[in-house]
C-alpha cells in the first residue's frame, strides 16, 4: 500500500510539473505586470509559441523562445500548438529519416504548426502554406 501511494504521488508531481505551451492567437502587447496599466514590453506576433509559466485571473506569464518573460492576456492564447524554428535553416523532410527527400526549408523564427512527435527525435509539422513533413526536434522550440 505504501508503494502504491508513493507511485501515485510521484505521478501527480510529474503531471503538475508538465510544461504547458500555447500559441499567440493574434498579435498583441506583452506587459511587465499582469495589468494593462503595466509597462508595455513589446508586441508579440501571431502564431508565436510561448511557454506558460504562471496563470493569474485572465493573465498568463509566458516565456518565449529567447527566454524572455512577460505577461499576456489569456484571451490572446490558443490551445493550438505551434513551434518556432531556432536553427538558421530547418530541413523539413518527407519521412522521419535523415536521408528522406526534402519537402521544404524554414528559416529561423518561422512558426510551424505542431502535428505530432515521431520516433528518433523527429516532429511532424505543417507550414501555413499547407506543406507538411518532419523536422529534427533540435531545430525548433516549443515542445
């Protein structure tokens, strides 16, 4: 019984520490505090993935791919998942294999829709123009 309780407690801790990623639904201002009276930090563009760090009454403190922390109104966040290219050029391939034909290349800071994880460190993504394929996880951020 004691082992079962430890196992359940460990599982709850793991799920409580799960990283939550969301996507900015529309270009909006980020603030230094959870209020429109706070100082405006910068405008974040639509489709940008962010990591949610804290949620407070209509606001979320988020981290972007550069590690910058700021506050955004929750209404501007979507459950739809995107990732952002962090490599100078990410190669998106037909299959989750290094030798697979190239579908397209995406430049740094291009947002791609996250579709699913694939074995071997590959992620299936879709470009906004409709092309899809597999990219190496180490070439993107937002997982």
